[in-house]
C-alpha cells in the first residue's frame, strides 16, 4: 500500500515560483516511477511530469517544458515539482502519482495551485 500526500499549493503570481512536495509512504516507493498530473476546472486530468525511480530520467508535458522541474529525494521518500514562471493557465489541482511494477497507480489527494495574472 502506498500513500501520497501533496503540499505546497497556494496562490502565486504569474511569473513567480512555487514548489510542490509529495510525501510518499512505503519503503518500496523509492523503486517506483512517479509523476505529477493536474486537473483544471472543467477539464480532464492531464499529465505534467514524470521521473524514473533513481531520478536520472524525466519527461514533461510540452506545456510546462522549460518552466517546471520534477525531482525526487529517495532518502526522504519525497518528490517535488518546482514551478517557475507559472501562468494563469497552470491553475489546477495538482496530483502526485506513483506507478507500481504490477501496473497499479496510486494517487494523492491533490493540492490546489492558483496563478493570478
């Protein structure tokens, strides 16, 4: 069983910065690829970023490439999303996710990010 708890959301001005954190429980979570997704009002949940288990490979949605950075600290079972130069269209609930080898995906409860113009 994996539990994920996001934090760090809030109100940020466009062009500012914000860092989201995801605390993961379970000793084996460090072996899982993890990612961030988001759901904007009235839209489907969409992929934002992904990082492999040892942190040496990352992938981003085109809409955030060059502005957001995903990272992880396996010694602390933490995953982060550094959001630089956010835009109003980045306003959404952001979710942390962990993918197990069996194909299951665990989700956190989400954290709200609001970007003001």
